[in-house]
C-alpha cells in the first residue's frame, strides 16, 4: 500500500470511524472495520508528527429520527449521540 506523506500544509480528514461502523458489535458494522482502525491510527500518528492538521467527523443522531427502523425508516438505530456506538 502506498503511504501518504504529510507536512504542516496538509490535513488528514478521518470520516465516521465510530464504534457502530468499525466494531463487530456495532449496529452497522462494516466487515473488516476493526482491521482498518490500526492503519488509520498509524496515519493519524504520522500526520500529527509531521505537523499536519487532523480533522475528525462523526455521524450523530438523536435517539428518535425518521430514518431509524423504530420510527418507520430503513436503518437500525446507530451512532446515537452520547452512546458507545457514536464514539470514535
């Protein structure tokens, strides 16, 4: 795998690497998610050491929302704000 190189003019953007997606017990687990976390953590370490900006995004939902199955939507409850599943 080709690795990125970082310096202080770069930004690494880490998108939605949350328990509900990256852990096998997560509500919307992505197969292999736990394997990529180590790679992402290494990229974060390298970026920070080089002085790059690291930006994290998180998907958050209120406990009740129209797109959760319990309220008639398609998705199981996931990344509910303040829960284990929403944590990075």
